[in-house]
């Protein structure tokens, strides 16, 4: 190995180049550190150690950034260039290994040890030289950078180590490989290593050639297609067909590229585009294919809005837009909270059920605004054809996707709030059952790959927040209802309507009718009278119409007279809107015999219902009037049968059913009435008439009755309580099993009403009936 340790030689770090012994090379030196090392070498004996940097990008390398094996070189010539750089001509002398750094301040000075070459057997080296020359000659034939002249310049070199170094300098190798050649002092090992590198380079060149040929072939094919298309354009021009399909195909291709579709859908689109190109333009199929491609590129496949998961902000927006409706707001905020924690929640499927005008549709818009999603609405009222939901098959020109896919196109994102309005109004006929088609749309386990007959490819609906609205749950098929989370919006109390009027309805109508708050003022007592005597509804739609009417009349007064401000009081209300349209439900003023007050639940919310019983001499005939439904008639018969079985306990003549005809009447005969909850009211009115005991005027009641006198639970307790409160009743008799529903009733109502829970008709009679002939 090495001998004679040397000291104090300047070191010049090289970037991206390795200099071998016996190699003559020009180098440009510009860095301050390198220039100072060069000047030091020139002042000494023109010898310098050339070592390569590990990282080419470093401007000021440290001693650890330079390889320890380098070449001692002689500086044969140095020229100063105009830009301040020094150009030197160096000749490599021998390999050397850095032993230590004696100066690291302004430039490197090192101590080093010369590395002597180690030779193998002469015959082995001669054989390896010959193989190396053959490999190199083959390589110069396939390489673009080397030629025969390069080979000629090295073929006369007889020293095997020198030959290996020079061939290495001609190869385009990575710095690590060139440095490795410099570090190998054993000549046969060095030759073997270079032969491996040449073999590897030949394989790379061969692969490059194959790729080049493939690209050339592809370009030739593209040029041929371009030439044929140009010919086709010329033919179409001669035939008078302006542009033909070429322009359309290019336009559709560009749309497909920009649509950001999944790879599977993109392949389908390109396949259809190929078909479109080949089908004659006059063919009907041509327009069907084009329509299909247009739909594919216009649907959102990956675009989505980022949910705004600020819970406090969402709650503020929901409260701004709607007063009350706490249950729905709570559900939306729960969804956002879980989404914030998991970031992978499927969109919920909610169904808002309630009477018209309670704000179901506008609430869905508000939800979209609160969470920052796009909003889209599809009205399902009157939809009878399954194809309206699932889409038409592409067998004719007018084929279209279904309402769901159309909605997604309008939404422009894959995670909108999608409102399915009036889902209970879907019907079915010979064209299919659209509600069955909705089963896949509204199933979280299936809708990630929803299949539309027109699109055919699976479409992901799992990120959509579906909100359905309905007035009546009974018309929604069971399997469909099972897929939705039902939230009931019962209607508003008078107090809630008052707040809604002041916060939302009146400001909106003032704005729409060009009035300011200073020009029109509606007092609270006038608003309450308007709610009670001019509207009868669970929602506020008709109420808003009345406010619109008041605003119009106020505008006329302001424009036609000098009056600048209109104040609406109870008295002024009658002047503007006329006499009240509804009788404000009031309790009886006296205790009545044979008349009991029931509580009813109608589409317009709760209402009080007076049930009257009249006895007359006869043969026991039971007459029911008042446009009653079958269930209500059955309740009356059940009450009648129960009373017949309990004549002794109730102190009624045992043969009353043979002496008297019984007539049960429910006033407001023009209004259809049905349901089991009037059972105990009918029974109480019957017992009152038969025992001559008055019914307490302040008592209202609701509950279904059985033949054994048990009181069964009913629905709509909240709405019925509101109507009882409005009517001035103070005691409500309710089934004991409905105790859980008391939570839904506003505290302001519960404070004024005494709720009595009953399990049997005997308890009802004890509470509702006075002793015979007892005064108030």
C-alpha cells in the first residue's frame, strides 16, 4: 500500500468532477476558499491535492463534506479570466489519502499519504485489459456521446491501472461511482468494477433505445391520425358539412380531461367518445351518446365543500333563521360535533314531519347555510313514475337521469344538503313505484354506489346530507320510513308565533312592501288577536299573508294621506282586515249535562272539540253524526258497550238501552273527524246524560277507551295542550302512559294547566263529573 507520508499540501475541493492520475484536465476555480488554496500551491511547488465534495450543492464545504481519497496534481498552467475566475490546467500524478487537516481557516491544508497501485498476476491483468477493451469498444458503438476516436485514443495504453482510469473518465457515471474507481488501488478489482459499470450503462442505453423507438412509433401514429383527420375535414368541407364532428369531439375531449373524474368513469367517457366519433351525425344514437358524455362531465365526482364545523357559529345561524325547533337544531349540531371528532361520518338522513307552514323547507336551507354546504331541492309531490327517481335507460333520444342525479348536477359538489320535499306525496301506478326506488337513495349502507339507469356507473351519495319533508307519516311506506330519522315539528304555540312574527315575519314584510319600522308599528295585543281570530294553523304561512295585507294597507294610507306613521292596535285590526274569521276556541261558560270537551289533533295543529249527547224516548238506537270516520264511530260504540256493562256501578237504569235512543253529535259537521282519542270524551258525555251529572266546564280530556274501561295512550298531546290552554281550560285528563310526552310541552303552558294522569274510565268520571244538581 502507501508509503512516504507527506505534509502541508493545499487541498482544492472539486464539485461534480473526479480527476485521476495521468489525466490532464482544465478546471475553473471561483470560490474564495479554492482560490486561496490555489495561490498557496502556486507559491509553493505547484502541487495541490484534488478531492471531490460529497454534495455538489455546498458552496463552503467543511472537512467532513470532502472525500478523503483524492489525487495529487501538478498545476501546469493558470490563467485569470475577465470575470475573476481562475482557469488552471492540471495533470494528475498519483492517488493519495488525506491523513489530517493542518489548516481549516481560510482554505484547507492537509497531510496525506500516497497510495501505490497493487497489481495482480500479469497474465490475469492482460486478459482483463483485453476484455475491458472489448466492452469499451462495444459501448462506444451504441453510445451517442462516445465514438471510434475515443476508443482509438485509449487502445495504445499499456498500463492496466492507467487504462482503467482513463476509460472511467470517459464514462458518464455518477460521482459516487467515479470516486469508487479512484479509491480502488487493486488494479484487477478496479478493472472488474469498471466492466460492471459499462455492462450496466449498456443496459440503460438499450432501454433508452427501446423507449425512443416506442415514442417514435407513437408519434408516427399520431401524425398519421392527424393527417387522416385533416383529410376528413377537407372531405366534409367539400360535402358542405361545417367542421363535422371534429370540433365537437375535441371540445368533449377537453371537458373529459378537465372533469376530474375517477379513472373508471374517465375510461367509460373516452370509450363513449370513440363511439360518438364513429357514429354518423345524422343517427339518433349520436345525440344520445353526446348527451350521455355531457352528463358524465357535468356531474361532480370529487368536488366537495369543506364543512364549517364551528358549532357556536352554526347554532347562531340556526337561531337567527328560526325561532324554536330545538329538536332539529340539536340534531344538526350533534352531527357537526361527531363530524369534527371523526371526519368520516356518513351524511344523516332526516325526515322533518309536521303541518304545512312550520318551516320545514326553510329549515333545510338554514342547515346548509350553517354548515357551509351547497343546497339543492327536489320536489317529489305527485311523482308517479319510477324513472323520475332512477332515470331512463339510454334507449331513446329523450332519456334523462333521475331527480337525484339531476339534483347532484345542480349542487356541483358531492356533499350538498339535498332536500327531498313532500316525500309523503309520492304515488305509484302502472309505471312503477317511485318510493321503492328511493329505498337505495336513502340507505346509508347502499347509497355509496347508487345506480341510476341513465348514468349506469355507480355514483357516491354517502356524503350527501338528505333532509326529507312530509306532512303525514301514514302515507310513507314502512321500509322507506325505516331508513330515515324522523323528527316531528308539531307546530308553534301562540307565544312562539308572537316571537316569530316580531323577529322574522314583520321585518320581512316591511322590507318587501317598502316600509320602515318607523312607518308601521304592530302592537303585541294586535299580533295575538291576529294569531287567534284571523288564522287557524299550526304553522305561520297564513299569518305572514295577514301581515303582508296589513303592510299593503298601511302603505296605501301613508301614500294617500299626510299620515307618516301607522300604529296597528286590536281595534285598528278590525278596521283593516274586517271581522274575525275564526271563533277563538273558548271553554264552556257553565257546567253542562251531556256535553264534554275533548281535545283533537288536526292538520292545523290542536283544537278543542265539544261532544254532545242527547237522549230521547225510543228503542235503544245509537245515532252518530258530525262527519265521523270509522275509528271514531267504533270508539262511540265501545263507550256505549262499556256503559251498558257497568250500569250498576254508574247508577244508571239497567234497561236504558231499551227505553232511549242515544244521539251522539260532534259539532262542525262539515269538517271530517277521525281517530280513537275521543273515546273517553264520548263515554263521559254519555254517562253525564244518563246520570244527569254535569261535566265540569274547566276540564278537557283525551284518551282511547277499551270495552273494559281502560284508557289507552294517544298522540299529539303537545298540540292538544296548546289548544286547551288557548280555550281557557285549566284541567287536562290524559292517559297515564302519555306521561313521557309532557317533556315536549312548553313550561309556560304547564304552569297554567293541571295535567291529571288516568288509567281507567272510573278515574275520568270522578274528575270530570259533578254530583247531580250541584252548583258551580
